[in-house]
């Protein structure tokens, strides 16, 4: 039985034992409702960390206001919808439609007479492919690096009742402060419970600014991300840390043809003249600089790409990016967005059922802890057994270690291990490197062979403890495939492909 099905069964059992508690029943209804919704991913971090810009880049559309207006002070939910609409849920219980405005090309939400302190949350429905399987929640940041997150953000991520409103968090960092580590610790506890920071990844945001717009800015950002990752992984506060130049990523994903032509003109400009123009963005937009390109267009390039993005685009065009689509693809790759997108897909989207089930179980554990009946204690014990079943999250932690280069194994074994623990996809055929139309008997045989191979590697006397532990994770991943197929969870190849190991019935696979 899949993890979601097990969660539903335990929800039904909890309804029986908490039938006399109307508040608990309401919480259980909400908990079950979440199981049928897309996985909820929050963007959190300090003020001006670039959350709205990153959200726009992930979605591939300019749908989140990025200027410091009332709307950026409100928790905003972005969901898939047939047509764009924005609704404010006000403190008196009303739902108020909010007009969408564009001023100087910037998106905004017209609050009218409403103020942010009266709005509980905004609901934005937008037709976007990225929102089909994921609901993204943009949260207000801190007023300064030393202040607490706003009350609305705390209520969402780490409420006093311990039931987080999201299943996963992307936490944006400009630096690694005591405020950040304290908040990450709270988020990990609220979302993961006793299992730790499940579904929490860090982003070194506005990464291009770390190198003052120089071409080597992302190299510096990767080095800083590596240091952050080491600190956060050692303390168990984060699953992974990646650098992202959000402004460049958004500019690339929304690149216009007129911008490409202007960038191509810049690429044809003699190097000394261009570098002189790019000393500062104020200089770049002066009327007497680069007169062949209008001031308005240069001002737009400066706002949408920054000095780093312009330099990167010009370099790529000079090295052969001859179309806007080619340039956009190259810029997205160099912005770090592709790496972040792959991590979000691997750790959040493909494991959505696992994350949602875990969120439900954490909620159940909390609700049942308030009942003293023997039946409630029995159901809670079953819930806690499920929560202890965290192999899928051990896979995520190991993937993070591999990305950070912290595992001493031969390169071919690293690749094989990454695939087996779900780094390329969580369906059995992908994990085992088999064609999608492979029959279940061959899948089972391959999984048995993989378990045997990795068990032998784990027993090698010269292997480091870290590497041996990684091999044991691989063994349990392979055993999970065997158990899933043996339990009849996959009657044919399509079933094996659709169901990931983390949804199997094997105890070690969460």
C-alpha cells in the first residue's frame, strides 16, 4: 500500500478515536484535503533575498510582484488555474478580488484601500505548467537580518501547534547568520518532525552579486554555497545548498527578441568600449554611451539582467549563441536555475506523495498526542512507526552528500549509486538503468543483483564508514524495489514505472 494510502488509513483511524473533538476533526479534514493537492513548496528567507524573482524564474513567467509594495508583505499562494485571478483573504473572513496591474512593465496587485496587515493571505491562480504539480508559496522576508520573520510567515511555516502549512521549503540565503540557522532549525522541526529537515533546501540567492557582476561571480558563489552546505549539512539543517542568480534566470526565461538583438549589438561592440560602458549600470544607461542602442532599451537590459547577465550574454553570443532560444537556454544553465530545478524535481516533485504523507503523519502525531485514550495511543504508535520509516529521506541526504563531493567512491560507482537512490528519477526502471518497457521479472532480478552488489561493496574492509553507510542505503533502495514487486504493487511494467520505490510497502523505504 502506497504511503498516501497508509496515511489515509491512519487518518480514518484517528477520526474514530477523536470523534468527540470538533477541532481535531476539522484539522483531520484539512489534513486529508492536502493529500489530494499538489505538494506545497514555500520560498522563505530574509528581506530582499530575491524570493519573488526566483519564483518568477521557476514558473517562467513574470507573475509575482518584485517591488517593495504591500503585496510583498503578504503570504501569497501561487496555484495553477484556468485564467489569471488574485483573491485576498481578509482578517474579517471576506474574500476580495484584487485587480492585477502593470506599471512600467512591472506586475502589481492593486490592494485599493486594503493594507497588508489586514490581509491574511493572497491566492493567485495562474495558468502555468510549473504550477500543475506544485503550489508555490511566497513569504514575506525579514525587515533586517536581526529581526524575526513576520508573524504571518511564522504561522505558515512554524506555527505554535507544530503543523506546518507547507510540505517543503526553499530557503534563500544572502549570508549564513544566526537568524537563518535558528529559522532553519524551526522549519526542519515543524516540517520533518523527529526526522529532521525533510524537504528543506538552501539557495545562495542573488549569487551574481557576490562577485560584483564579474564573469567569475558564479565560481565565487559555488565556493560560498559549498561552505554553507558543509555547515548546514553537518548541523542537519538542510538537504542541499545551491547558488542561483535569480535575476539572470528570470531574464533568460523571459528573454525577448528585441533584447537578444540589442545584446547581439553589444557583442559586436569593441571590447574596451563595452567594458568601459559596463563599469557601472548608471554609466551603461547614459545617453552619450553606446548611442546605437536606445537608452530605454539599455535601461531595460540593466534592470532585467544586471551587469553579470549582460556580460554573460555577450560572451555567449561571441562564442556562438546565434538565436534568442539558444542564448536563453545557455543563460538559464549558467544562472544555476537548472541545477535548482533538478533538485526540486528530484527531492520535491517526484517525491510529492512521500512529502505529503509525511506532513499528514506529523499532524496526526501532534493531534493524537493530546488524547489519553488507549486506542489513541495505539493509533499514535502506528503513526510513529511510519514516521520512523525514513529511508527515502536518507536517500535525499545521500544525494546531497554526493552533490557536495563528500563521498569517496570510484566515479562509475558514484553514478550507479546516484541513479539507484533516485537521483535521476524514482521509478524502478530508472533507478536500475533499465528500459521503461522492462517486465517485472527482469526488474526484480536486476534489483536483487543490485542489492547483492552493494552489500558486497559495503562489506569491503578498506571502505570508509561514510562510504559503507552509503552502500547500505543503496542496498535498502534495491531491497525496496524487490519488496514492492514481490508484494504485487506492480502487476506490469507500467505500474512499476508509475510507482516509485518510496511508495512501496517495504519498511525501509518510507
